[in-house]
C-alpha cells in the first residue's frame, strides 16, 4: 500500500490556461481501463524535457527528441500505457510516427508537432491500430479541468494517481503550475524518471525552460530509486503556455525565474516522492540524507548504495534495526579513500554509529522505535566536506516480488 | 532450496597433508550449532589471500592482512560464524587480536601466526569469551580428514555445505587440492567473496601463490552476485603446505604452475557457483555470458547490470519470459556508446532479440520452455570486439525477502 500518500482531490488540481486534456479507454493491454491521454497545447506554448539515458531507449523517446529539436512548435502530447514500445526496433519507430500522424490528422497540425510517450511492457509490438481507433474519443473528451483523469490514464502498476498544483505570484500576476506523473517500478532515474508532465501558464524563453526542467529533475526525479532499474521510457516534460499577463521570463538571474523555478521544483519533488511512496510493494518511505561530503557526486554515490541495497531494504520492511547493513553499503559504495572511523550514522535523531562502530549511546530499543515508523530518515554525516545530497527510496517487501513475478499475467 | 546442488560426501573430501581441522559448538549466536573452526598448518606452509574492498572491512580482515604481511609464517586460521566483528571499531580490533592470542597460547605459536576470520551479524560486539572458551574443544577435535565438518562449521544462512577436492599430477607427483566456502547472502564480491579456503599439498613460492589466488578469485568469486551487496568480511585464502615430493614451483611460465592454477581455479569456480546455487531464496541458477565486447570490463559491466536487476531476477523466479527487462538492463549498464541494434540476446539456444527488438524467429513458447528450467544461460553477443565475461547469479524470490527480513530473529 502507498506510504502516507492519498490521491489528489480532482477539485484541487488547477487548470493551466492553454492546456486541454482528454482520456479514453483504447483497450491497449486490457479492457475497461483509461490507457490513452492527449494533451493539446495552445499555439505558442513552449515545451522542454529530459529523457532517459538508457541506451535501449524506447522508440517514442527517440521520436519525441526529434520533434522537440525542430523549430515548428509542439501542439500536443500523446501518452499510452500498457505497452512501452521499447526494444521494438525499426517497427517501433514506424509505430511511434504513425501515432503522431494519426493525432496530427485529428488536430490539424503537423505530425512533428506531436510528442509521443509510451509506458508498459517492453519488447512487444505497439498496437497502433487500437491507439488510432481510440484517439478520436480522447480528443472529444478534451477539457482544461481534466488533470485528475489524465493522472489516472497514465498509471500502470501505480495504486494512487499522482498530481499536484501550486500557485505563485510573479510581478503581481498569479501563475499556476500543475503536474502529473506515473511510476512505481523500474524506478532508478538517470536524468529523468518514468513519465512526468508539468505545465505552467507563465511564458519563459526556450533555453531557460530547458534549464528549469533539468534543474527540477536533478532535485526530484534524479533523487529517487525503487528497484535500481532505469527505465527505457523515462521522460519529464515542462510546458509553458504563456497565457497570463506576465511578460516572458528571459533572465535566469531575475526574481521571476527563481520564483517559478522553486515552484516547478516543488511540484517535481512532490511527484517524485509520490512515485516512491507508491513504489511497488512499498510499506515504508525512506529519506537518505548524506552530508559533509567532498562533493555532491560522492554523497549521491553513498546514498544510492544504501537506497539500492536489498539487504537494507528488507531490514526496513521487517522493521528490524539491523543497521550494520547500512555500514556495509556505505563501505562498498566505491568512495575509495573514505575514512569510516570519521563518519556518523543517524536513524532520524538517534545516533547509531561513530568511530567505526556502534555508538556508545545507542540502544536497540531506540533504533527499534524509529524502525516502526512509516517515514524514516537515514542520515550519514561524512565529516570530510560541505557537500550533501538527499535521496528517497522505499523498502523491499514480499509484494515487490509478487508484483514483478506476475506483471505480465 | 539450493539449485542442483547436493552436499559433498565426507568421504570424497581428500585430506591435504599439513592441514588439520577441528570444529566445536561455542554457542556464539545460538546453542547446538558448529560455529568455530580451527585450521592448523604445518611449519613452512605458505598462505596467500584476497580480501574484500569494502571500506567498512571487518576487524579480522584488518588483522589477517597485518599478520599475512609479516614474515613469520602462518600456523593456523580461526573462523567463527554468528558474528562478523564488523562495524565494531577499536573494540573489534582488540577482540580479533584476543582471539589470535588465545589460539596461539593453545598451539604454542606467536599470535601473529594466526589469521582470524568472522562471519555473521554486523555491528554487534564479538563474544570473545565464548570463542576463547570454545577453542580448546576445537583444538582437541583436529584431524586431517575433517573437511566436511569444517565446511559445516562455517555456514550461516547456507543450506548446503560447500566443499570439493581435486587431484592432479605434476612431474609424476600426485597433488591434492581441497577447498571449502560459505556464503548465501550479501554476495557481490569485489576481489573475493564471503569466506573461502583452499589448500594444496604442493609447494609454491609466495609471490606465485599470491598470483594464483588472485587469478582464481577473478575467474570465480569475482564473477558471482546474489543480491549486489558486497560483504564487509569477504576473504579467499590459498594454502600451500609443501608436503609432497614435488619441488617448489617457482616459475609462473612452467607447466607445473599452469596445471596447479587450473586445478585451483576449478575448485574456486565450483565453490563460487555453489554459493550462487545456495543463494538466499534461490530457485534458479543463471549463467550470464556476455561476449563480443571491446574489453572484459564492459562485458562484466553489462553482465552485472543483468545479474543485479531485481526486475530480471523476479521474472526468472516467475518463469516469465518478460525478456525486455534484460534489454533494459543492458541499456542502463553504462556503456555509453553501445549500439543496441548490433547486439543479439539469447536464452540458452533461443535467439530472443536482434536489430534493436524482438527477433522475427522468436516464439513466446520457446522462451517459456527455457524459463521453466532450473539452470538457464542468458547470452548477450555485443558484436563490437573479441572480449567476453561469464557471471553467475540466481533469481529473486519471496524467500529472499523472508530470509533477510528475519535474519536476526
């Protein structure tokens, strides 16, 4: 069950002027399930994104990158679940392009104005005829206040739909940011994660939009892991429709950029954490905070060693303060000159280890008490510099095995 | 249950002249369990070893390295289970030294002539008084034909004892090699694995002995993973007693060295594979063979990405040919210029993927048939060079979670 994560109320999700969303049941993998989403954008909307670094990236990732690189402007996004169109070779590329062409025909725009996204099983042919047959229904369903249904339509093994809105004021103008994401397994992002879409009605110059999405991803989706598997289809898109009175943001040093960046990052962090809270089989949400490092890279390296360790994750599932497993993970993280006698390990506020071993003040019942919680922070203080990094992960349960042993059935 | 692994018959384990083994029940973690092993070596025996690269390496690893570096000669090894004496700081160092001193007193040798090894739970104080009290019983039990009991005495979560003997002839002299190992979880060796001890009655110069154990580890223990967690206590020791008529081997280019190296490596490979076959919760033994790479490092990198992936391992547990997960793992292995369209993926003899997607000849029932087996080979042909690497791993089952969620109880 998701850890301290409740579905958003549809009414709390704010429309973003210039974005209409329509969903339908196209029967891609199974019947009676919303599995196709179309997001139409107003003319002049700008889109920037970051994509998976997986070499086996999916056909839609390749096509979306191509279309983004063209100057024409993006008019719609189309997202299907139930099939990832990854590991599908040349046929997969044709299928992704055919999906774009079918939607372009309905929306009267160029096929290069469409960005395609897919998520689901890998190495099976995309049922492009079903998608094409479903598109008119999705287009007919398009509304500005449809974010909740959109979040539902992109779910796969997710239990809870993930969506959130924020509003900020810049130069006296109210700016809205709404985002949705999906993801639960195959979560170990590298530059992006599963699928995330964040839209704002602000106007922002294209290079700054790209900078903003990269920064938001680095502080959110690039800080989570469920199972250490980097998806073939990861993508995070940031849309700026420019439908408010606020002039275009063109200066990264200005207050407007910083305010919008902070709000976009806040939305991205909420969505990324929601993915972990809804991680496959998760019963605990674990924050891994590594500080006092020489640089951020070594903090992340140590943090990910802890966050990926099956031994650490099963101990948390069992609420067993078998915390030596955390020391072992720190030790094999690959920071070769690490002085293990200099570091301190905390579980929430409880000092667990120092001087290379268990802290004199540590009592098993204190560790046990923290382990019973559903939200826990592992804090490692390296005492060798000023850098830090924070990651989020979940525990490893029977249900993770169950979900992934039966995923295709 | 262990995968196609039966315990060795005690009678098949050949004594190695110059080595006596004694075991006892010292009650270190629980009663009525063999948990302490003493291996006494004849004067003049040579010992070489490789140890974990984990920065949080255990106190006995540090002490064993120190004692090996001294010129005095090693007269005995002492191995306890039930407690790893890792993450125990300065007290752990004192406890390891006290264990050596206690045994040295009984064997009338220097404390620096003893190598200590520990395995079990991390970050709990070593019960050194129990060990000291148990040592006289272990010493009284010492016999040359005691390898089977020795293999049993070093087990922790192992289900099957791991031991094997080989004999070769060099220059007309019969040479015996016998080895034991333990390990089942926290298996992702880096230069060595859990605990392994191999002894031969041949004589071999010290630098060649070190070369031989490194080479054997590289082809065996450094090619396995169960859960991706590198232990704090990994050690592989090679003992040469020099108790046959064969003159000391001093030339790495000679036929004697090559013959002995091959036999030692064969013993090491058997033991390493036995650890995977007895991997925690394992139901399948999986060979991952990556060939056609530019160098061995990239072959191992891709092989380990596959072998560590929880998604791949749960699919094998389910006998579900959800083989796109293997492509995803290849894609995120970190070989940045990998051309995914050039590689081929096989499951045993079945061609699964080529040209970046599913092979035209692939039929689900062929993949399904292979997935039902208990021994399966994943073969990746990269088509970009002549290097190759072979790794061994197991699947990921409910029982892995169960074993590791209840390890301390």
